[in-house]
C-alpha cells in the first residue's frame, strides 16, 4: 500500500551528515527543485532511445513518467527510482523495424517493435511475481556473474557496427549527405563529452553525454546540417504520438521477432536488482524484499509503453547519481519528476526538436554510449571478482562475446535468432554444460559465486 511522507527536520535542507530517506520529504518548493534535477538527469538518455529507433519522443516521455508513478505506487513509495528508456532494447528494435539507428522507421515497423516490447513487459512482470513468491536465488543459479556480465556486455558490443553509419551521416539512406560535415560534428560531440566529464564534477559531470550532445548540436547547426523545419511547424501543445502494437494473430511473423527480444528480460532483471542493491547500500537498508514488486512494476510500465508506442523502461543509474550527490532519497521528488515528464510528453515541439539532432552528432554520442553499455557487463565481472583463469569462466564469456559482436544469426522456419539471442543462449548453455560435466566427473571448479551479502547479478 502506498504511504505518504513525513517532513525531514524543518523541511528546509539536509545537514551535512544526514540523508532524506524515501519516506521523508523537504518543503514542497525544495522537493519540486530536486524533482526537476531528476528530470534533467534522465532526459538525455531517455530521449536518445526514440532518437535512435524512430519511436515517438513525446510518447516515450509520457510513458516514462507514467511508468515511474506506477513503480512508486507498486513499491509503496519506499523505493526511489526513475524509469527511463532502456538501451537494452535497441538492437531488437532495429531487427523489428528493419532500419538502422537514426533512420526513419515505418509505422508498421514501429508496431512490430512495440509488440516485442509488450511481450517482454509481460514476461518481466511474471518474473516479478515469481520472485515475490520464491526470492532471487533461482536467478543467481541460472545466471552467475560470469554469465550475466557476458550477456550485458555483448548487448553493448553488438551495437558497435551501427556507430560508423551514424558517424558518416547515414549515407545509405541519404546518398547526398556531406559525410565530412557529419564526421566533424561527431568529433566535436565526443570531444565535448570527454572534456565535460574531466573538467566538471557533480551533476554537470554526470550530464556530460547530454551536454556534449548540445555542444555537437550547436556545432552542427552552425555547419548547416540541422533541419529545423519540423521544429518550426510543430505545435507547443498536443497529444503524444501514440501507436498500437502489431497484432500477432493477423501477422504471425511477429512471433518470430521474440527470440531477438528475449535476452533483454535478463538485462532488465539485472538492472532492477542492481538498482535495489545500490539504493539499499546508500541508505543502509535491506531493500531486497521489494525486488519482486520492482520487477513487477517495471514489467507493467513496459507493457503500457508497448501498448501505446513508447520505449521500454528500466531503472536509471543516472538518477542514483543525483541521489548520491544530494543525499536526498525522497520518493516525493520522483513523483514530481514523473509528473513533469508526463507534461513534457504533451509538447510536440519538444519531440520535433529531439528528432532534429543530425546523424553525425548521434555518431559522436554512440561511440561512447554503446561502449559504456558494454562496460556495465565488465563491471559485473569486476564487482564479483570473476576469476578468468578458470575455464568455466573463460569459455561462456568468450563464446558469447564473439557470437554477439559478430552478430551471428540462425533462422529456424520463420523464427530468426540474432547475435544477442544466440550469444545469450551460448553463455547460459556453455556455462551449465561445463558445470554439469565437471560436477559429474568431479574435476571442475564452479564459477565465481555471488557473495551471500550481495546476491545480485
């Protein structure tokens, strides 16, 4: 049941040695200010997904805000989190739409992608219900750190080939594009991201990607490669651009898309569990009992996004950074952020401005962004001390990464398995086969286990 907040101290501020707990709040003017910070923190990454996939930015912002409010409701206002766009869905969305990053997708292609998002949301919600009943032990057994790290890493690496096309201005879809200007904008963008990261600390440093994109956008505008016509003609206020998912009963080929989406569920589980662990450590509180509700809430939010044409959602590390910097963990601030995001979704002009970002700027951003996604998987290995001198750790990761990076594919009837799906299958199957054979022969060590005090992938 949702609970309300009690005032922290006098409501005016936070002492240097104190924190504002999830069930507390500051004065409403200050709470609104902290909520606005969360909007700024999530905005850059959240709008990048529709920009890269062709989904509606306004619908994405709307369902991002709505999903956040649903998350807060289902977790009883005791688990601070913002649900922004999930980058794990990028590759399967491109498979479904049949176009590359930054290229315009057809309404039919977007509907196909929304069907995949909808089904993955249902599966994640079911995982949440299962975790509520049984705990997270089975997740840890199925995917020890070496397997989970490999799956997350291969998703980022699988996206790497798409970077060059953006860097050159998508010459395949626009042969007349000036590749030199787009490459220049890409270099300026990535240089700005790096400089902002090293020169600034706190919130500005954490926003280096979105601020670097702003610098790249300004440079691209000065070079004349930004098309402002859509921004000028868009209304300031209007309904989000919703669309319905594809119907698998009238188009059975939609079922064949699901293998490309399935591995993403594992990533969403890892992201949610990791988020809960991180927040719990920061406020010195065991939040593990809320894992099932968190997964259920993210699943419900993703289902709604799939039904209405928004990007799938996940918990956001960017907002954890804001909480760590401010020491304010109040869920009241997240209610403010969710409401602001919903309101932003009703501005077509904002959506048009997002879509006006040129491909070269996206190329500069994605050089860093896709690599950072991959490094999350590497961080899982490091955090859990995975020992790569053991063959049982070496082969599942090595095989999965090559399959994912090379983007192997396998077609069985109407079902196509892409590199992410095959890499995920390889990581899980190779690990468990090696563990079973080794156990049967009594000759194999087990992979690095998850410590009892931090049993999260």
